């Protein structure tokens, strides 16, 4: 019983609203530091690639964006499933807050991939397996958003979109493998593969910094967006008026 | 809740018979998707070129894209009428497991929208210059594929039935989910039309996708319907 009280406490909107507000700087500051260091290391310190020259440097945005687009979908589907099973409103708020962030990262990944593909493959777009499955992931995000916006009632929107997110997450590996068997031209996995990474440390370390920096950035953005979601959902609640009133009195 | 008088499977049989009887009284519900299928297939030679070599190359893809769009069109009607006249609420309250009743409705929907496409697909394939020997694989792949489309689509139909923006929204939700079906279905058909014996591979994958969809989607559809009916 006692082990679950923190969970219930965390799931209460007033409590989480305060926690999220306190956590924002703890995520945002490391995000800025890590991304600035990673980008500096990647753009200035790292040597040029012997094959791709300086063009490879876009990987410092492209690869973390790809990672984040998948992470966001996982977070969204997990939160949606938790919200569906235990009827926790805050989990739905987290899923709703994560979807646009994930969609933006998916779009960023596609855009940087396209810009990278122009000098490397000589074309803005190829129907390569990873590009296509990333595009389908973006479509899944857009479908989720479209379903949310189709319902005026927020509880209905939450629960309907949660079912879609859960169905989607079962489908993501199937989509991934079907598209891989369909066609493959993208370079193989570089960072995580058997036999260690195929990158010298001077290239790899900035990339790792960027991965962590982007992940912290997501956490900070998610906190801000969940706060906004809570404000929107609880706008008639007493605790919110009290909290706002107290702040107003202090100022 | 009172214990139901009939067993779940008997109730499912009744739902299936009811849906089929209703469809046979409204025959255009069955014929319109087939006509749409044939029309979409006609668009491709008009838009590209009537060259036989090109048509033979794209034939499998055309059959599949047309079948996909046609079954999207038919999905819209899967639950709408029953929600509007309250039948679905009665089914929910009947005390029978909703997932099984929903499965029966989806099977009826496939019999009415999928099977006609299976029967019409050799006509389109012939028009695109396919050899006569591959009809078995062609019809098999369309049959397996449309069944998966109906099952996955039933989740989308259940999710959108409560909202006002039905049709376009439904396609936005379902199309990304069914792209693997398109990939394997078109691949099996293409290999078969070119006389390649390895068409069995994608066909098995389609079959395993059907089993997975058959196992999981009725529960998702039932959950989605309960949300839409709230």
C-alpha cells in the first residue's frame, strides 16, 4: 500500500504541476549545456569525414532527432496505456503533451535527412527503408493528433487517442521490419552495433552529448507542455485558483 | 446483469446473419466498392500510359492500391448505421462479450466488401496483362490482405464513429497502420504475376499478420466502441 502512495501523489494534478515547474530548470540547463558542447564539438572540433567531408556534421542534429521521435512515441504510448488502464488523467495529459514534440522531431529528422541526402546520394528523397518508416511514423503522429482534435470532449479525446496510440505501438515494429525488407539503401547502424562503434571518439563524443542534450530538451519541453495541459484541463479547479491567487498576491 | 440465454458464438452467428441479411436488402452497399475498385484501376492507364510493358510492371501495385482505397471507402459504414439507430448500444448491453460480436460484424463486413474484391481482382489483373496461371496467388493474397484491412480498419471505424468528421479522419488513422499489408500483399502478387515461386514467402507473412490481427484487434475495437458510445 505504502509503495503506491508516491505514485498516486505524483498522479495528482496539483502535485505534478508543482513538481514539473520545479524540474524545468533541472532539465533545461543540462539540455542547453550538453547541446552547446555537443554542437561545438561536432561542428568545430571533430575532424571531417574521409568520405563525406563536412557534410556528415548534420548527423549531430539528424540522429538525435530520429532517436527522440521514437522515444516520444514510446513515452506517448506508455502514458496512454497507463491512462487507459488506471484512468489517470495526468498520464493522458503527458501523452497529449508528448505527441506534438514527437511529431516535430520526426519532421526535423526527415528534413535534416533530406538536406543530408542531397549532397550524399544526389537526391532530396529516396524511397529508402529508414526514410520511409520515419515518414510513416510522422503519419502515425499526425493521425493521433487528428483524432484528438476530432473530439470536443477532452475525456473522450484522451481515451480514443490512447487506444490508437496502443494499436500504433504494436504496429511500429511490424512497419519497421516490413519496410526494411521492402527496400534498404540507408547506411547501416553506426553507433550501436556488434564490435563497437564505427566512429573515432572525437566524432562520437559530441554525438553522445547531443543525444543526451536532446533527451533533456524533450524532458524540459514535456514539463512545460504538461503544465500547460494541466492548466487547460483544471482551469475551473480550486487548487489552481488558489495557486494563481497566491502567486498574484506575492507579486 | 442477467446471464445471457445464448452462448457468445451463437450470438455472433446471429449478428453475422443479421448483417448479411441487411446487406442483401441494400445491394448497392456491396456493389459500390467493387465499382469504385474497377474505376480506380482504370485511372492508372489513363494517367500513365497504355503501354503493355509498363502495365505489366505496375499491375500488382494497381490492384493493391485500388483494393486498399476501396476497402477504406467501405469501412465508413461498418458501425455508423448501428450507432445511429441504437443497435450497437443494445449489443453492448446484451451481456455478451462485445469483442466477439464485433468480430462477427467485421467478418460480415469482409464477406461483403473483401470477397467481391477478391472475385474482381483477376479481371483487373488480366486488363493489366497478367498471365493466367497466377490467379490463385493473386486471389489468395487479396483475400488475406482485405481480411487484415477489415480487422485493422474496424479499430479506426470504431474510434471515429463518435466524431463528426468521419471519412477523411478514418483514412488518416488507418492508412499508416495498413502499409505493411500493402507491402507484403503487393510483393506476393507481383512475384506471382511474374511467375516467381518465392511468392509463398510474403503470403505466409500476410497470413501471420492476419492471425495477429484476428487475435488482437477485436479487443481494441470493442474498447474503442465503448469509448465512442459513452
